[in-house]
C-alpha cells in the first residue's frame, strides 16, 4: 500500500489508493480503487488523534481539495482530529466514471444500470468500512456528513454502527421512507420561494433574464462545447440558489450576458459561464444517480422530477419572469448536454428499474446508540426540513440544531457549524470510545 506524504501550508497530507471489490457481494470479482487522503496538523503528526471521516455531498461528489484556508470546517477539525477524505467510488481519483467508462455500455442500458447501481450508498459505506478496518486498524471514527453525506450516515448507522464513534450531519437527514415523488413535491415550492427571493434582491434581473430567455428561444444559440443552449437549460442554473453565494453567482452571470456594443448577441463570457454552470463534466454521477438515491424497495423512480414538474405549471419555460429549477434532473438533459449523452442509456434504464435494495434499516435506526448531532437548515432548498425533523424523531440518539442562519452549504461557510455540532456531542458525554 504505497503512501505519498507531503506538506502544504498548515496541513500534513498522506495519499493512498486502496483496492476494493466493484460488487461487495462478489468480493473475488472485478475490483476498483478508492482514493484515501489523510490530513492533520503537521505539528501533531505523531499523535494518536481521533479520526474524522468526511462523507461528501453528491451523489457523485469527490472530497474537497484544500486551498487557501478552506473549507473552513477542515481547518477547524484538524485542531482536534486526523481527517480522512475519501473520494467516493466513481469520483475524483477513485476509479472515476467518465464518458469513456460508459462507452462499453452504449448499446446495453440494463448493463449500464447494473454497473451504476454499484455506486450507491451501500457500496460507499462498505468502502469506508474497509478503509477503517484495513488502514486504521478497526479504530472507531467520527463522521461528518454534508448533504448526501447525511444520507450515507443513515446507511452507515443502518449497516455498520459498530464502526462509528459519533456522527455529525449538516443539511442531510434524508426522509427515511420518502420517495422521489415525495421529495420533489416538497422541493419545487422551495425552489419557487428561492427564485422569488432572488428577484426581490435583484429586481432589475427580472427584465434582463426575460430578455436573455426570449433571445435564446428565438435564436440558435451554441455554447463553446457545441451544445445548443435552450431556455430550460438556462433555468437549471437555479440549482445554485440553495447555496450561500447562489444569488450572487446568477446575478453576475447575467450581468454580462449581452455583448457591450450590441444586444443582438450573447457574450462569449456569458456562454462560457452558462456552459460551466449547467454541464456535468466534473461530476456526471450527480445527474445520473440523483433520483436513484431515493430508490428503495419496489417501484421505479420513473423520472420523478419531470413527472412532478407537471403539477407545477408555474415552472414552464415561457413564464416571465423566468422561473428557475433546482436539484432536479430531467430526461432531456441526457440528450442536450454533451457530457451526459454517454449516460443516457444507463440513466433511462435506472429510471425504469422496478426495485432497489433498501438503504435504511428502520428498526436498527430506532435503536441507534451512536451519538448524532445534526444541523437542519430551515430554508434548505434541497433537503426538506420537515422530512429531516421527522427522521431525527425516528432515529435514536439524534439531537438537532434547526437554524435559518445558513444555507445548505453552511458547514463550508463557517467553522462555527462543525464546532457547534461537536460541542453538542461533547455535552452528551462525547463520542463512543
């Protein structure tokens, strides 16, 4: 097991690649690699520090790459912990799934779906447990689960609670029995509310964005990568509204939409920025697996976001001011977006898959003894706060902190979030030994 060790300002870093089975039910079958990055304060490198494993958001998200003192929680955590950053399988340096990966499944959507299902929460948790046992001698670790990382936390507590000393969750207590339809019926109104607030903050953008949308609808607009820009693709940029800088990101995006000398051409800057904001080159699994994370038991997800959207006609692309959409994935994306086209057959088969394995053990969760501290963001655009509080009431030993002080990315914005959750566990006796 080769280890690469180096120092960047304020951090000692150790990198490893660990082989794991693609399918944990077939340990002697095909293998993939999981990338593990360990970080600690350089002056404490020889100390036996408690371990904190970070469960990244997503699905399809790699662990953060530290830069310029961020993310803030990391520099807070290394004051007391050795932090373990693992790129979830299929992301980053963990046998990353790319368009080339899917070429071999181009004519077989069912085979593509079978492969993609090996990258859900149950497999990710098995990877983490393998790393904990083989690299860290079976020592219990604490976990910090951001967003989808909270979903992973619930799966972890359901399948291997013996490996956990304490869990911290930020914006990620999933509804235990909520279907994809349940989730989108709750989140569409939240997106509408965020969009309303956006236009209240930037009233001048009502007319500007309407002008942009009308121009796109009337013209053949091509992005730098060759994709045609549609109004519905522009709407999807609203996925950013649930993050702290989201309103400003969109405001500055549209601020330079038209060329300075004329308003009959969209600027190169705008087109490049829209392409970056609405493509999935860096994380295609986020789009591909978005609805699968809600799949449990019998019943296909069936492009739930697209079906439920029909219940909310106020999101139609002809409406003005233009409504934005959020964390919803639609079948047209796998036709219009270059980076997602190779995943079309697999995504289509996943949407039709009638039956997913369970991700949560309700009985085991009810009897949970691992201390859990969870930040529930009251205005969260992605994870419904009511569903989160219902989960907190159904899982043993959970203490919630409900706040509207932060958006969904609060743990990245302020070290206070992780600090408060850690203190909540300490006040109840601390992590399990």
